[in-house]
């Protein structure tokens, strides 16, 4: 018999479990060792070796299957593997999810003027910085901190400042007004930790030795440098809001009432990333830069490009960052000979979902005093009057997100790619711009067109987009966005738009309309009450939130709506009018010509229909049948 090594052995490689391995080994032994005593009797000494080999094969097969399964997002079951895979796709899952709540914050305002001219003295309007700490009452108080600044002097339809009479004098004059604003707060106790750094280390790391850390609020070093958290170390541009003041921008500061902040981007090497470890502790990692000279101060030339690469070679096949072409601070600098002070938040998860009217304690607050000439005694009274309350319960707090939820959110985040690709992506990004930069009420985008050719036909411009946006005024009426809001919007979209997309922000036309309706009422119905109910139904149906740029108006829907109003027998006529001049816009539009088959179509140029004064522009008349 030839040696076994020279035979063509029929080995199967598809066995996966213990039984399959054992059966294959017995079959193999009987086929190639027929003269040996090999059977499946437990008294046979060879059985122990067969079963031990089967056991090892089963364990190795299971380990290989598990390792492969844990390498893919849709098959991973280990929580730490799921979180690492999600982070590699750009999604950061939290070990503990904090609760959120809308806080009402109050302050007193002294009155100014007399008689009918009495009004709040806005010189005493306070500016409360973000990071104000609120809490519930009791020994086990749950703490929350504000995520945005509160400026009582600023008021808009998205961030209104409401005032009511608080107290009057013995003569009946208003003494104080009560001003109220709303600010978003997040659960968590703010804590600090310090880390000392001596000699620089590439990709240095520190760990916050506390669980349930939900956010790094701020990081500063002993030289008063601010360190910024980024999604990845190669990202060297961070958004930076600045107050819209004449000192910062003389041209745009005139619009500070609607855009209190200007959005700017700052290039910095002081940055870090965070990730959760297997023990649920938060780890901070810094960059690899060790150079003391800023890259942006050096002009690129053939002698210094890639000087930070190994052996100082000019490697033409290596991706080079044009902002950090020396490769010395491409991934940020690393702290050295300094002390970092890290402020972070620790939440309780599910326990932070407190009930309404329970967050009433003002723990700490940083107030910027008004710069106007004010009475110091009155100002101190105003500062002491600051109070808070949550009219609605806190929501969203979770101890740990389920693995399946992390998987679905990570896949959704990866599919979105954090980029604006379609028209809907751009429109959605307009609405997600923070209100402190100016709120966008309506947005519409279309491809730019140019006139060309021998017959002057319209030719699409494939890489140019026209973005039409509108804002609300204090009465929730459509107005054109000012230059400050447009500037902030362009800077905001620059972080998401594709390089080949050129965006021009434009103002759509506002077409003011009115509606005349003739109805027949039911017998014994009060005509005045029916008319009021019809007007209320029209106001609800055509409110600004439901109107869109280039959205047609279906008149038959108005007929159907009014037919359902209590007391209406039938709607005999619906007439839409274009209101021009005076308090209305000067945009004339031939409504009768634009109406086809009961549908009022908008103009060719992007426009929006608006009912500016609903109580005045809706006219309902009762006619005889």
C-alpha cells in the first residue's frame, strides 16, 4: 500500500459541527485504515481521539463563524463590536442617552413710559450663556443644562420672547412685566477632569474614569486654547458661532434681531475624537502632529511637500491634504507640556425622564449684563428674578440603546453620507440650520437655466442650483431672508454640498391672495356662527406651515372643507383674488387665467401663495338658495 502522503485523499471541507466532524473522521478511518480496529464503540481507545478532534474542529468552526459574523454590521451581536462598526461608518452610539426638555425661563422687566406709552424696558433684557444648570427638587435631584444661549432681547417666530403684566402700582401703572423665553436643555451633571501632559506622544489618549458620560462639553488647556471634538482627526475645519455685533461685522450687524449669530468656520490643529471602550469608559484621542510651526504659514513648493512623510520622500502616490501638505499636523497636534481641563456631562438615562413642572431650581447661570446704561439696583433685582420651569415632561432618556436600534441607525447614517445630493437633501438641510443663525421658513431648489442657442431656448445648467428661501416675521408672515441669514445659510450648506454644486440663494415671489366664499346655510342655523366657523376652518387649512413654494392650490379641497363645516348646506361659489398694493406685496398675478379645472397654479418663477391677514382676507357670505 502506498504511503498516505502519496494518495489522493478525499477530504471534505464543509463540516461545521461536532457530529459532522465525528462522522467524517470515522468514515475517513474506515476508508484509509481498514485493517485497524476503528468503530464507534465507546470502549474503543481510538474513539476518544476521534471525539477530541471533533470537539476541536467544532470549537474552531464556531470561532471562525463568530469572528466573521462580528465583522459585519448586520450580523454582529457583541455590543462593543456593534459600536465600533457603527463608529467606523460615521455613527457614534452612546452608552447612555440623555433626556431632553424644553425649559421656560423667566425674568422681570421694569416698565418705561406712562399711560398708553407704557412698555417693557428692554435695556434690562438679560443674556444667559449656554451651560446654565437647572435641577429638580429633593435630595436625589436630576440636573439639566442648557445647550443654547438665551437672549431676552431677541425675538422671532421660531424663538419668541413673550411678555405679560406682572405687577402694577397702587395708581394702576404697570410696574414690572414678565418676559418668557424657551430653551432646550439636556439631562446630565456637569463635571470636570484635568489631565497633565509632558513629552508629546503621537496619537496620545486619555480616559475619563466615569461611566455614563454622554458628552464632552468643553476642553481647554493651560494656555487658554480651546480644543474641539471632530468626527475624525483629518477634519481640521470646525463651525464657530460669533455674536452678530458691529464689532464682528459692520454690514450684517443690522440684522441681529433675526440672526443673532453669524456662522463661521475655523481651521484648528487643536482637535480630538472620542470613542467608548469595552468597559463603557469614554476615551479621548488626539492627533499625531509634533511640529511647533503651523503648516498654514508655509508656502508649498517642491522642496517641502510631504516633508513629514517617512524618510522625507515626495511620495506622489500618497493622498496629500492641501491645507496640511507638510504632513506634520494632518491629523491635528498632540498636547504637550500643558494641562487639559475637560468638562463633561454624566446622565442617568431612563431616570432623567422627569415629569412636567418638576425642574424649577436654578443651580448655576452665567449672565452677561446689558451694556446699556442701567440702574445697578434695578439690574440686581432683575438678575434675582430669573426663574425656570418645564411645562412639558422630559423625554428620550435611555439606559442603553438596543443593539438592533444601533444597527439600524448606523446603516441609515451611512446611507445618508452626511451630504446633500438630491433636492430634498438641500431643502431638509435648510430647515435643520439652528435658529440662532436665522430660521428658514420655506425652501425650494431647482436647477439653474440659461438662455442660449439660435432660437434662445432654455438650456439647463447642470452644476448650478437656485435655492429660494423665505423667513417669518414676528406676525408669522412670509418675508425675504436678509443678507445675514443668507450668509449663514451659505456657510452652513458649504459643509454638506457637493464640490461641483454651485448654489445661488434667491428670493421667491410672494403672491398675496384673498378668498371670497358664498354658502347656503341649513335651516335654523345661526348665520353669524356658521360664517365664523367657516373662517376658522379656512385659517386652519391655509395656515403658513401648510403652504409651500411653487405649490398649487386646489380649490375643490376648499369646497370639500367648507361642506363639512357644521351649519353649511352647500358651497355655491369660491373665488380667489390677488391682493396687491398697500399692506400687500406689489406682485400682480392673473389668478383667473392661472386657474384650470379647479386648480390655481403658481407662476413659472418660484412663488408662494400667502393669506397675509386671514381675518380680513377671508370673506364668507350667506346667499339665498
